[in-house]
């Protein structure tokens, strides 16, 4: 049988296909090695950069006041607005409230009638005293008439005794009657004075039914209502009121603060003070020290200081919380007085080097070194006059290794 060349050719092994497959395998090996190298370099860079990330805690810079600073502070404290003259007005007598003429917030003048009590009982007692006085006067007139008659009889008997027309006994009886009536006359005069005094007292009691304001001021509370019993002695149990209204003399408003006795040496009389109401942090008020109360509270280790406002404003209300800054004797520089918000930050957020002060501002997980101009320092905080804006996030406390533009990580639980 003859061999078919074409059939034999189909059985021949093609060497070129194996070579091509071998080349593709080597290429895949090279690619895998390159990928391993890239991953290794990336991991190394990630670990190296991660080692350079510094963990920090931060604090937000906040404006202490948007008003101008009045000077450099030597001590900060907090207290309350108080009124030196405040009175819960009551009646002098016990009675039922008939009318009340005031409401909370009303201004009253001294001796203005703010309430009236039921006058029925007092009017009856007053009428009785008037009648007692009238009776005493009538009794006095009767005794005066009888004494005048007794004296005339005494004079007649004296003349008749000289003429020996009556006995000495009759003369002695006339003299005794005259002397007795004279004594009764003096007693009656004294009784009239007593009755007059009693009537005057009853008139005062009747006038006291008109409850008046002891001084000019503002009513801050209305403590009784018509129909309730009122008594200065709180008689009658829990249903008897002891006060009708509370009045505050708004001209007597001042500040009381408790200063730690360790720092009381920084305070003196007439010292300038900057006061800021908690309700109005944007409006600092000029004030000055009235005096230092010469006693200490041993339980709190504090000394009370009284402070007066240089000018009383309408927004200053009794019992408001207030913060005060005791200032030094130097007037504030013009540039400081005209500056914007006064920003205070913790002292540990400030770093100093080569005579320069700066802070580390956090932004997008990196820090920026920023130079600042500082003001006075007190109680662990310091005033920043330039270089920091309200709302900036600062590294606090400063840690070692920070670089301008460096990456940081804010610690978990940072407040």
C-alpha cells in the first residue's frame, strides 16, 4: 500500500506552538513578580507614613466676648447680681386682703399704696376708741363742775367758821371733799390723755390697713391675693401669708463674687473691673470694686467682694449670673481696646521658641504652625490678640514632633 504524505504530515508535532506557550508563561511570572514588588513597596510606604502620624488632642478656640477688652486681667471670678435693697412688704396688722394694686414688673414710688386690708374690724375698734375719749372728756367736765362747787362751799364754811356759825367739823368735811375732787380731776385728765393715745394708736392701725411701699422700686413678685389672710407674725398656720409683694430697689444693684483667699491679694478697693453677664456675653460692662468684706468663709476658703457698676443698664437683673475680670492699673492700649473678639485658649496650647509664640492649627488631619500675639494669662488660660480666629481647632496640649503640614490623628474621645 502506498503511504499518503498528507496523512503523515498531519501526525507531525508542531514545535512552534510549545515555544509560544512557554513564552506566555514566563511573561505571567514576570508580571506576578512585578506585582509583588509594587505591593511590597506600597505596604512599606504605608507603614512608614503611618509611623509619622502623630496622635493629638485638640481644643476649639472660642471668643470670650465680642466686645472690646477694657484692660489686662489679673484675676477672673464669677458671681451674681444682687440688690442691696429688697423687701418683702407685709402689713403691720393681721387682716384679710381686700385689694391689691400692683402686679409683677410694675414700678412703685415710696409710700405708694400697694394693697388694702378689710377695714371692718379696725373701723369698729376706732369708733370705740373715739367714744371712750368722748366719755373721758365728759367725766372730766363733770368733775370740774363738782370741784368748783366744792371750793365755793369750802370758802363759805371758812367765813362761817370765823363768825362761829358752823363747826370746825363742817369746815374739815368741805376741805376734804374739795381735795378729793381735785385729785379725781387730775386722774380724769390723765384718763383723757390715755384715751387720746389709744385713739391715736387705733388711727395708726386703721391707716396701716393701707399697705405702702417702703421705697421706690420694681415689684418682682406678687405673694398674696384678695381674700387671703395676711399677718406679720404668720399666725393662722400655712394658710396665712406673711408678705404681699416683693419690691427691689433697682438703683441698688451690684455684684457679689467669692474670690479664693489665695488670690485676694490681687484685689483692692476702687480697682477697675470688667463685668460680663452670662445672658449678654457680647456686652462687657465697666465696674469697680466697692470693698472687700473683711471676713472669710472657712468652708469654701473664699472672701466676698462687692462690685459696683459704673453705669446701671436695663438688662442687669437681680440674681443673674455674671463673670468679672479684675483689671490692672494700666489703661488698655488703643489697639487692644478697638480689637474684635477676645479669644482665650489654654496655656498648654501655646508653644514658644526663639522668642516667638505660636500655635498648631488643625485642618484636614494636618497641622499648620501659626504665629500669635498674646495677652495676659490667668487661671490656666491666655488671651490671644492676633493669629487665631474663633472656631479654630488647636492642638492642646502641644506634643513633640509636630511639623508644619504634618499629618496628625485626633485621639478618640477628644472633647
